[in-house]
C-alpha cells in the first residue's frame, strides 16, 4: 500500500501511471492482496458472501485505478473531477484496507 500513498489522488494516479506505462502486467502484479485472496479461496474452497465481497472490492479498486489513469491521460476529465483529485487526502485513507480486508477475510473463513 505504501507505493500508492500520496498527498492527493492526482499524485497517486501519476504514480500508478508509471507502473501502468511500464506494463499492464506489472500494474496487476502490484496488487498482491488480490492474488492472496484468490489463493485462500482456492486453498480453503470457501466461496461465500464475504469472500465475494473481498474479490468484488479488490476488482473494483483495480479497474477504478485504470479508469482514472486513462481519464487523467486523455484530459477528458471534467473540471469538478479535476478539483476533487487535487484535494488533499487524509494519511489514514491508504490504511483503510488494512482494517477492512482482514475483518472480511476473518468472517469469510469462519
């Protein structure tokens, strides 16, 4: 998660774009928690609501990042969105997954 941490969403998008420009495969490899959840699902053969929720959130997260990268590069982003991505972020936002995903994983496995 530290490779995504930035003071604004725009700076995060620019960091992500660096990986995306190198290779889409590198970009996807930079999300190991997605593969970890897939490994746990395959190893435990547990595929319930909580596991689906984790996969859904992770998938939406990855594809939202790709969409934001493409929007930022194309300059077709509207003015309100540009203002929003330049707003400062709370430093704890990037750690929200650390609190959310273990909770979901715990409930998924019990």
